[in-house]
C-alpha cells in the first residue's frame, strides 16, 4: 500500500467502511461500536480507542504485529 493511501485511510472512519474496503488493508471489523479489529493475516485482535472528540487515532488500522504496515 502506498504512503498516500495510508494517509487517506487514517482520515476514514473504519465504522463506515465496507467489508471489501477493510479487506484491502488486511483487517476485519469484529465490533463496530467498540471498534475492535482483527488482522486477516495473523488473526490478532485490537481495539482502536477513540479520542475525547470521538475520532479514531492515526494508524488505528495497523496490526499490532505489523502485518499490514
């Protein structure tokens, strides 16, 4: 994935992405309300914590194991 794509993805809310869009970056949305993601490569799960204004942090979609960097 190009750096430009990553910057654009950081501005997109995963809760509004389709299953196909999520699959292109290697993640699956397990829980839409709590924003729990799962890596399609290693099956690791993580929670993307919202900031005080309800926005997702930059790089929230990165697998903790580094699979989709």
